[in-house]
C-alpha cells in the first residue's frame, strides 16, 4: 500500500510541476522551441531546475543498497544507441515540435486542454497500441 501511495504522491507532484511550469501549455512549449522567432527561454530554467533536482536525487538514491519500496533497483537492460532508439527519439522530437506536447504533459493537460489535447492523447494511445501490435507480430515472425 505504501508503494501505491508513494507513486500517487510522486505523480501528483510531477503533474503539479508540469502545470505550474506551463509545460502543459502547447503555445508555451512551441514558443520555447521557436529559437528563430519569438523565442521564450523560460522553459530552459524549468529544465535546468529539473536536471539539478534529478542529479541530487540520483546521488542520494545510489547511496542506498535498495529502493525504499522494492527489493532491487530496476535498470534498463538495453544500453546501446541503435536505429530503433534513434528513430523513436526523432519521432518523439518531431511530434513535440509540431504539437507542443509530449506524453507526460499531455496526460496532465487532458483535464484542462479541451478537445485538441484529448485528440492528441487518443492518437498517442493509438500509436502505442499499433507499436505493441507490430512488436508482437515481429516476435512471432522472428526465428527462434
């Protein structure tokens, strides 16, 4: 139960931070990305603060033998940059640049963003479902 409460509180704080920093506002994000037009550098401060908090957090966490609510740390097993990772990063960046939303802020903005944000989240969910279907088909076809 404590693990679920911690996850809820963490998500709530993260979502609140997204709202306060205006990362849920596509116009604000697009203004940050428009370095040749009416550039708004304020989100750079948000990102710098997030990096600083993350750096301190990692220093504290890695001094522990195990997480507070789990037996072991869960780290990604795949640590190489390959074509799939690069393609995903490029698609993510293109989507973020075109729409001004990425998954976390989009989910947070569903309650305040209206129909365009709901459409984005629906398209994002459809894309995830299509990818999962593709991966399942790829695994079935792959030789054992």
